[in-house]
């Protein structure tokens, strides 16, 4: 992993992952805190190892993604995250949340298409087909930290031109 969350380039394509330390709910440079209502819904989950294991299990396809968690929490943030994607001119945005063993995720593509849970995972695998495992290993610990602090785990994704070396 390179400085700033940048991943090494793959021979076919490259991805730059820009971690979001804010959500569109606050000012543009503030760390985005999950709303009080959301915090009240979430179980106290300070064990980062558990969050990390839950995220990895969901991303590997070993455990199902939770439609209930998506509907109860992430769905409320779709419009704000989509606006954030447009504002930051990213090519895609990944958002994940883990709570009490459940995991939900969304991917918003450059054209505004929103992919939820299993469809988001399929989209992410297609986007990162040559670097999926490497990108997951890079992001999961960071997303786990954000989630353990009662934030949504959000990362902006930019495509970089492939190296011509």
C-alpha cells in the first residue's frame, strides 16, 4: 500500500482509493458522524477484531449481507452519499456498515447507479477484478476503525490510467 491509501498499480488497471473521513451530513471537512438516531440503533460494538472479521466474511461471500441493516440504516444515506460522490468527482463510492454480526454495503457508480448488498459486492468484484483481495486487505482495517467509532465506513474510488511501463 502506498501513502494516502493509494494502492499499487496492477498491470491492467489501477485504482486509487480515497478514504472518506467525512460524510455529507456535516461540513465538507468534518469527520462524518453517524446520526444520533443511528447510533441508538447500533449495538455497542467496540471490538474491532469482530468488525474486521464480519467485514471480511461478508466481502469473501462466506456470510450473507443484511437487507434489514441496509433498509434500517444505509438506505437513509443514499442521496447524501450520491451527492458526495458528485461533489468529490470520484468514479465510485463504497459504503459499509457492520452491527452485531450483520453487514450491509452499497456501491455508487460514477453514473449514479446504486448497488446494494450482494449486487454491490458483485460490482466491487468486477471493478477490482485484478486487485480485489489486495484492495479488501487495505480497506477492511480502515473501515473497521471508522465503524467502531460509530461512523459509516466510506471510501471514494478513483480510476487511474494503467501504467505503460
